[in-house]
C-alpha cells in the first residue's frame, strides 16, 4: 500500500490535467504515493489521457462540485496520508518528495502557489490583478486560519476526525477551520510548491469571485448578526481599493506601468462589484446567486475554490 494518495478533482479541463499529470507522474516511480483523478462527470473524452498515464487511478463522482469529488477520492482510497492537488496546478519537480517530508511536520500543511500566465505579455487587468492578489497561501494560513486545497497535505486520521468537505461553502476555509477547532495544527511550508495559471480575462475573474462570494456567505453564516457583519464588510470594499492600491504599485511581479494601471482598474472594478453582490445577499436574504444560474460549483473550470 502506498504511503500517500494524491487526490485530483477534475471537470472538463483535459489540457491542464495533462500538464499536471505530466509533471506529477514521473515523481511516483518509487511507489510511495499514488495519484487518483476523480472525474466529476466530464463530457470530454479522457481515454487518450488515461492511456498516456496508466499509473494513475481514475474514479468518477457524479455529484457536482470539487468538494464531492475530493470526498470521493478519500472514500475510494486507503493510504494514511492525503495530498490534495488541483487539476490545473503544475507541481514542482520535487513536490511529492516535499509532501512526504512535510506531512510529518503538521496535521494540515499548505504550500506555496505561484501564479503564471498562459498567454504572452503584457498582462491584461485580470492577469495583473491575479499576479498581485491570487493564492497568498502563507497569509491565509498564518492570519486567516486556512490553506487552499490546490496544494494541501494532511492525514486520513485528521480527515476522519474533522469530517468531509462541505459543498456549497468555501470548503477549504470551512474544512481547515474545523480541523483547527479539533485541535490539529495548521502550518505553511515553502518547500511544497505548485504553479497555477492566472485568469486570462475579466469574465473568468468575475466568475471566480462570484462563486467565492456565494460560498463565503455560507462560511459567514445566515443569522441576522452574521448578515450584518457581511453587510459591513461589503461597505468596506471601496475602502479596500485605497488600502490595496499601494500594494499594486509596489508589487515586483508587475513588469510595467501599463500592467500596474490595468491591475488598479481591475482592483477597483472587482471590489465595487463584490460590494454590490454582498449587499444583494444581505437585502435579498439569499445566497447571491441572482444572475448566475448558469454557474456550477466548479466556476468556469475544474476548481471549487481558489484564491
């Protein structure tokens, strides 16, 4: 039996999944870890990809959402260590070795997520915004008490004590905070590295944050007091533009004044849009899904939640 299982949820993103597996599978030669792709009912033909990587085990989960897919991956395997990776992530060449090493250091360990662009420069507003703000996993772990499931290491014992991922909420936030509430240690390791593509346009970025706003209310709670807090957070969104503007201007990853202007414009546009969504959730008494009936829990590609 392998020491660890790498669980990869997938939905209709075969090109990125191939890139992920091409980087991951060569790291499995010693047999200490196995890779399991949990397909969430894709309509793409994956037979060529399955033939390309016969070492990978494939499961199917018909219930929509990456939370359900991850839970199915846990239920369909027996290894004592659980490594979570997303289908659109590219693990570093030593990712499996690093995951095996850091698994003994904490109950729940999150790693670094580097953002890269899939199109040539210069970056547009969405790409520039993501370069600055996406996947700040060290801050999430050290200040906010959660790690993203795009690059997460834990054990089966911790998972069984904490319980499964809950669909319909920001499940990595919810799950990690439940694990910490059970007394398990959450930590960050810079040794554990993956790369993730930036959103390539405003439509993709909007879908991501609409989904996160919907799921965020689930973690926030629906009581009158919780909704009041949510409304106050909404009203602070314009203030956050002023607070985070200097972060954009100083960020070393942006290559030009043009990219900084694009990032600032997207920052303002997105924060104001989120304010509208959040206030709509408060006053409508719902979950903010108005105008988004065509969205599923994956958003525009095979992910449930990314930051």
